[in-house]
């Protein structure tokens, strides 16, 4: 039975993202107690440069890191741990990071995730992926959630490694990664492939989650697999919503996140080569 569920998860991974994974296997940071921890670098930009490796990292939850994992992360010299989770998520699953890494909480849009009402309605929420499309197209919390991250990137002249994450490393983290890569000049298709790569890195965890969702909420395996998957349509919907409202992502980045042309050039000077 477990193999069937695993197959369902793997089927949600597009051929394009599998090709990207094969081309970028060195991005994964293998840990015993966390998944989807990977380098955001190595991608080509439209200006003929590459995003630098060993500086920008994205991940899923860090609460189950082993001591060996913490020691491994210590060698990465992570300066900041930007945590997009809400207070209820953090309380039940606090981060484990090296002592010299500064955790910064950015819970905008996640304030009620995991509270009693949220958990009470979880079964209803999970019966359709429409709530995910709503989540990806609700731009309201983006400014408070992502501006501090970009501000830190701009002042990081020493190029100290930075990590950002949520719970699955898919939704809030996926949007952050997409906006960063776009600002650095990476094309949409590559951005979508990086997003979809979560299907590969979380394939075992997603299989377990599908079984759990069926037992706890009576959700059909196919529907659960679709909900757990990182579908290109989600992140594409974010970009489409921004372009429909602001005319372009460039205008959005400047108007809402304060990324003027000068700051975009500064980001590219720092994080591409």
C-alpha cells in the first residue's frame, strides 16, 4: 500500500523538474532530521551569469535536526534563519539551529496556522486545493513576510550564508525562492522547476502525509497527493496575480518590497557571478 502512495507522489513531479534535479544534484544538503534543504544557487540568469552557490539556502522545518545535522549546518556558517511559520507552528516545532545562527521570525499570513480553529476545520480545508490557490494569490502578507529578507540580502556585503524556511519548504518558502530568483534575473521556467523540485525532495514525507490525511480526514489518496504536490500552477498563479495587478513583477518588487533598479543591480552584483 505504501508503495502505491509513494508512486502517486512521484507522479506529481513533472518531467521538467526531474530534468532540473538531475542537472543540479549538488544543491541538496543531506540531513538526517530535515528534508528539502537545498542551495538556491547554480541557476543561469538571463544576463549570462549564474546565481552563486553556498550563500542562499531554502528548507523545510528544522525541529527534528539531529546533533550531527546541527554540526553540519555549523560548517555552512549560516548567519540568519528566516522562519516564515506562525506562532502555533513554532511552538509545536521549534527550530534547532547552530548557536551562532540568528533566527528571525516572519509570520505574516501564518498567524492562525495551527490554532484550534484551523485544526478544527483542517478536514474541510484539505478536501480541495482551492485554498492553496487562494494562498498563493493573496499578496497581502507578502510585504511584511519578505521585505526583511530582501533587506538582509542587500546588507549582506560579507556574503554570509542565509537560510529561509517554513514547514514543508514548499509554499511560503517557494514564493520567497521564486521572488529572489526573479530579482536575480532567472527566467520563469527555471523558477518553476526549482519550485517543483520540492516534489522530489519531499517524496517520502509526502507519501507518509498522504496516508495520514486519508486516516485522519478521509481524503482520497489522489486528492491528498495533489494537495501535497508542488504544482507549477501554484507559483505561476502568484506571478500572474502580481502581473495582473502591477503590470509586471519588476514594478511590484519596487513598489511593495522597495527593490529599486539600483537595489536589483546591487542584489545581482552580490549573488550572481
